[in-house]
């Protein structure tokens, strides 16, 4: 990405109208990235995801950064797998890690 396209103008915006503008912690930085840089980033991301899909490089259980997948999708799959295992009278162990 060319450096010129990475430049943005930051404008402080109050988090709430009732707050003091002079106190910087009351403001949220809003940047205006150039339109072209957003388009290039979107096209590159789409091409990368298409490459992963076409070459079977996608992780089957990954939900992040995939279209039509969300945390809810993952939770429903885990819940379904647990219920199916219980129906088959199998032992179920669930280990959750927050890294």
C-alpha cells in the first residue's frame, strides 16, 4: 500500500455531547482514510480469501473472518456436537481457553 494512501486526517469527536471538548479523554479520534485505500484493502482481502478457498487452505472450524460465519455459528456447532455425543451415550469433555 503506498504511504500516501495510509495518511488520514484525525478529527476529535466528543463521546457524549455533554462532555468538555478541551479534555482529550472525552474525545474519540475519527479518521478519514482515503476512499481508494479502502477499496484496495477490500479487493486484496477478497482475493486472499478466494485463494484460501480455492486451494483448500481454510481451517474448517475457523469462524472469524469468514463470510456467513459468526460466534453463534461456532456455538451452535459445538452444542450440536455435544448433544449428538450425549445421544450416543459418549463421554463429553469441553475445554475452553481464553488466550
